[in-house]
C-alpha cells in the first residue's frame, strides 16, 4: 500500500508531524483493526492450547463437552 505523506515542520525545519489523507487513514485503520483481531485470535488460541496441556497433565476431574455446552 503506497501512502502519500505530508511532513509538517517547525520554523527550524524539524519535522513535528506527518499528515495522511483521510482515505489513506481509513485504510490504515482498517488494516490495523484486522491485525489486532488476528493477534487476539492467536493469543486466545495459544492460551487455549496451554489450558489443554495443563488439563492433560492434571489429575483433576475434567469437564465433559456436554457439561461445558450446558453451561452456555
């Protein structure tokens, strides 16, 4: 994705900010939301697999799928 940037400088020439068009901003925000959603799914899956590993190593009584679904 190619984005046209406009740099805003102070009186000494030091860059203070960057501007992007509204269209480019909306595209960036859409991509960011997609990436954040993907990262959340990956994090949730990692936690789920860790829980499964803990349950497999545990001697505790395990909940059946039917009991789990009944709780929903």
